[in-house]
């Protein structure tokens, strides 16, 4: 009985370790930039270790405070940076791990739901900032769901669409629905930048095993810059 209760207790625990592979392709000015990485996320700590394997090796460590370290193992050098852009809470997959399927974190960002309608198989919602002075945020966001999962987001500023994001290829891993593909289209002047992210080899909980989960930057690494 004791073993059974311990097994039930273990199953009820959140999956603290999550790992997956990412391949991103950025198309801009008729040029394609490809980046490949293995990502190791300690969900309970908000700590993410990214091992970039292509086009060059680099290891980054970020947390939910926006603190980031970039370590070059070949030269044994490190760069420290800080900014909300680096916060793990802004990562796409982090939102799905928090099961923020309904709003993708928009409420926490200061947006409120102002309308909802059905369009064929989609539920389309419109979101506006609760405060007009939210810095660097879109003035309107349109979000579309299919089968309770987000499939499309559009961000508007100054009366025009500045970015579109598409989510697809969902599968269930543990208790999470995670996408296999996220495509972002950013409109700049008369051109656009397309960022395609392919996620694969998701591993949750006990199946996520790697020494990179505990990776720390060597104490003898040379600090190049600190910002």
C-alpha cells in the first residue's frame, strides 16, 4: 500500500524537467539563417539552459528574472546580460508549460478580453491593453483558437498588423499540449521577416535526462562584457 501511495504521489507531481530540440530558420532579405539547439528547462526554477549546436557552439543560461549568461566553451569566455527579453517567462514553450492556452499570458501582460466570436471552427478573441501607457506593447491583439488551443495571433500597432504568429502540430506530452511548429511573420516597412521554429523530441519529467540540466559556467571563464 505504501509503495502504491508513493507511486500515485509521484504521478501527481509536476514535471520539473523538460527538454526538447529546436531548429529555427529566419528568412530576411532573401537570406536564410539556421540555428539548431538542444534546450533543457527546469520548470520549477524558471531556469533554461540552451545548448546551441549550429552554426556554432554556445551555451546560454537564462532565468525568469531576465538574467542571461552566454558561454563560449571553445574560448572559455562568458557574456552576462540582463533584460526582460531574456526572461524565460517570455519563451513560447514556457507559456504552454504553464497551460496558458486560453490567453497565452495576455492577462498577465496587462491585456483584457473585449470581444469574442465564432468563425467556422475557430473562436476569435480581441484583446486591448488595460492601461494606455503599457510600454512596447501592441495596441490590439487578435487571438484564434481551435479545439481550445491557440492557432493564430495577430499584433496591431498604429492601426496596422505588425506581426502574425501561427501555432500548429500539437501533441500531448505528459499533461501538456505542446506545438511542433511556431511561425512568426514580422512586417517591417515594405518587407517582412519570417521566423520558423520547429520543436521536436520533447521529453518530460523522468524521461528528460541530461547533465546540461545542472550545467554551470566554469569559475575560470573569462568575462568579456557585463551589461
